[in-house]
């Protein structure tokens, strides 16, 4: 079975206050010439998108072997009033090299003000994950941390090359373990966050 856990980037949606939202417009090329044609152009801030990988720098290349791999999921949807700590999750199920996903079910609030008040993991848990043999860490919310912790955790994982994947969806349709991840970032030069399509197979 295949599950698409990619969140669509919505036109006009501001994920992070002050960031330019996706703008899509018609563009006429070679106007007035025989070769005139109409297409679509778009612009968006790289960190103001649906599903993307925060590689935390321009020019980061992800090795191809990291784009397909095994995954595990932790359902933390019952913890909304405090950060998720190390003792809240059974990290022993991680065998090595997996994608690690956190299910909050917060994707249901995408077009609601509550989306910005999402659950988060603690810096201590992020540090533990960064020290482990894992691939990347994803969440179905705006970020793994909230407020200042958002950037702190992104940078922490980035330094360890265990990058954060933000704004996922449909994690409630994915089993805890025993699934395969297809993570396919778009190849666009000059970006510090990579828009990504992610499929789960089990």
C-alpha cells in the first residue's frame, strides 16, 4: 500500500509570519511574437512551503542512498501541553538508518490559527536523535520545535546531517514500523530548504 505524506503548499498560505507565501500567476512569454506562449510562474519563500527538508544551507546535496530507506513512527498525538521528552518514546525500536517520524495529527489544523501552536519535541530529544544512527526526522506540524526551539532544533539536526522534515500529513495512515520511505526532493539550485514529495510503502 502507498501513502502520500506530502502536504500540498497552498497559494497564499503563510506558514511563518512575515514570509512570502506561494504566489502563482500567468506569464506570457515572447509577447507579440510568433513564438508567444503562456505559462505559469510562481514564487515562495523556501521555509514557507508545505513538506520540505530544512537542509540549513545552500548547496547541500543529499546522497541518493538516503532518499529511499526504512522508517519508524512515534504517535505523540496525546502530548499537546508540553514538549515530548526522551522518556516519552521508545527509541529502542530504531535499528539504525531509519527515517524517524512524529505523528501529532496537527496537519488537520493547516488552514487554522492553531497550526502555529503545534506540539513539539524537546531539545534534549532532538539531541538524542542527532547522536543516533538515523536518516532524517519528520513531523506533521510546522516544525519539530516551537518558537525559538524551532530554529534551535533545525540547526542541531542540520549540523549532524539528520535534517528536519516539516509539514507532513497523513501519518495516522502509516504503521509504527515496517514501512519503506521514498523521499524525493526537488532539484532546484540555490535553495536552503528543499520542497519534497514523500511516499510511504507498506
